[in-house]
C-alpha cells in the first residue's frame, strides 16, 4: 500500500526491481520536517486538533468527514 512504510519500501525497491504499489497517493507534507519544524508546528497542530477540529465546533463537524475520507500525507525520511 501507499502508506508511509509501503511508500518508503517501494522507493527503495524500485531502484533494482520493477515495482507496483496499491492505493491512491495522498501527497506528501509540503514543508521540511524535523526537530525545528516540530518545535513550532506540532503545538499548532495539537491545538487545532484538540480545540478546533472536534465535534463540539461547527468547523470541526464540517472538517472531520473530509479528513476521514483521505489518507494521511506521506512523511518522507
């Protein structure tokens, strides 16, 4: 599949073997990630997940079905 592990394995194996993966690509994180990015971005994501994107808010009730309909973006290492 095209989850994080499957995509990483597929990228490594495709250099030496013909490779097919199952599933639709969900995209990749559009920003560089790492320790510095995590220090600034993760608190914002955590706040949004706990206080904004929940079933208790109108925006959360609208956004949650859309978030559940797609796979998570790939986190390339």
